[in-house]
């Protein structure tokens, strides 16, 4: 791990294993929806469909990178979101993260809005669309992104490793 390593995000497709207690409370109490009701903004899907969407497996996407010398760390974003998972993999370094780089998912827009969840809390409780993070050497970012895109992954540049911050620092 080194200062300036680049964080590449792989998208989630929904809640995965993040924030079910908060999501359940928002859906039942604030949105006043039942499990069989249509989920707002999700064509033909019920609340149960959205809440129980299969968790993506990143194995086939990530496995080819395991022997690459430019791969310095990986983080599976589970309970605790980015702030709870990413720092544990960075060997004492922190992370500067651009929230605006993460592809928006309707499920999080709906939950955050209906639950009036503040941004920092939403990013702590939910994965907010980030399922997995790779930390790669800055000089190899283009190569890593090319390999990811060739494998069908919708990878995005999430941020960078930094000695100047502790934990996760939000850039926007």
C-alpha cells in the first residue's frame, strides 16, 4: 500500500448485506409499504424483490487480479459501508472517496429520501452502490480498468489512498 494508490469501485446491485434494519424501518414506517407492494421506481418489482435481490459475487471479476503486482488491497463492502470496511484493508492509510463517482441506484435514492437519512449516515449504513473496492498502483490504473471493463465489470474510479486522512474522508 502506498500514498496515491487509486481506489477502483465495482457496483452493487442493491442492499447486499448492508443496512437491512434501517431499510426495513424506512419501508414499513415511513413509506408505509408492505412486502408485496411495488417498490417506487422499480418497474415490476415488489418491495420484497428489491430487498432480497441476489447479492453479486465478485469472484470471477476479481480472481484474475490476485496475481497482479499492482493490486495492493481489496475490500468487500458489507455491513458498515465504505467507512467501516475500506480502512481495514489499507494498512494504516486512509482513503479519499468521491461519492459522486458512484453510480446512483434507485433503491438508495428512495430509502435516503423517505427516511430523511443524512449523507454520512447513509454511507455508513448502506453500501450506496459500491459492492467491492480494489486498491491499485496509480501507474497501473488504465491497465486495471481495461481488464475490468473487458471482463464486463462496470468499474469506476472511486478515490485514492492517502496518508493525510484517517479512515474515509469524503471529497464531495
